[in-house]
């Protein structure tokens, strides 16, 4: 091997690539979208909040000089996910990357939670991930190229009390990632997942200052702090780019050492 000819940083160049990000109008989804845009990718943000998505897309276009569009959709609707994929194809001519970032968390002891609350978390976090993936797979198979990045969680790998809906959903996403990764590998479609630790997103702000969170979440990390949104971007760029071409069904933990302790 001629090491002088190694592509190096160019492996992370996403110029001309197109990426669809569900849950992309805020939080980790928007942070990852900005990361991919900074590497040159064109972006579709998918959000239930159409106005928020449109404003976020405008900011991406202005800040990174890329093509960015938004689409208002519910990830639990099969017809809307199919429409999402068609619009991405019409806009970009291809779908290179899908990041399944849409998700919710409902906390509480099992005897205080309703079955409807449990189903709501599973429907968005699991069914939504499956439906969005299903909508883009035919296009990725046809082009023999694709990157699907699922947002799992450290709580898909370890347990935590009073989180049965969320941990169950993220455990399912972990297994979906492995199974779909094996299924799509022959088509040159890489499926992997990011397992974030405690990031201070809008979802976590309501519980950030509670004693339970300080002890069992922030205190469980080696860095002893919340993650900043920008700290998810490196993993997203890596898995969305050609740098991850030999990865299938992997869980990339970005958790400040939570699962290492």
C-alpha cells in the first residue's frame, strides 16, 4: 500500500451527497444536520413542526452554502414517509444518507405509566425508525449506495429505573440496526447506530437539575457533565461518510464513558 496516496481527510468529504434527517429541526437532529452540511452535504430536515423545520433549513443554507429543504411529516405515517422519500429524490436525485433522529421519552415507574404512553414511545422511536428506513431502502438499493444511521441510546445498552418505555424502544432500535445492517450490506448500504449518552437537549432539560439525574446520569459519566450538542457531530459525519465503509450493524457510543465504567 502506498501510504502517500491515502485519501485521509477526503474520506469525510460529503460534497454532493444528500441526507435526510428525521427529527431534524432541533436538538441532536439539527446538530447532526449542521455537521453534515459543514462537510458539504445537501440536507432535508423532516419535522412535525413545519415552521421550525423551514426556519432551520434556511439557516443551514445561509451558514453552509448548501441546498437545504424541509418537510413536515409524522414518522409514524407510512404514506408520509413514502412522500418524504419521493420528495428527497425529486429534490436531490438520490438519497445517500438517512438519519433516524425523531424520538420521544416518557419517564416514570411502570405502575404510574399508561399502556398508551408506552405505545406512544414505541410507535415513534421504533415504528418511525422502521418506516423511514423502509421508505428510502428501495432507492438506496437501486443506487447500490447508502448510509442509514439510527439514533439508539446508551439506554439501549444498559438499564435505568423508571425508563421502561424509552429503554425498550432503544433496545429495539439496537437490534433493528444489527438486523437491517446484515440485510442491506450486500447492496453497499451501511446501517449503524449512534448511542448518545446524556446530552442536554430539550427532551432532558425538564429533569436536568433533579437529584436522580445528577447522581445516576451525569454522575455516571467519566467526564461528569452533560454532552454539548456539537459533540454528536463527529460521529454523525463519520457514519454518514465513506470513512465508515467497513462498518455494519455497529453501535457507536458517544457517552462520556458511561458504558465504559
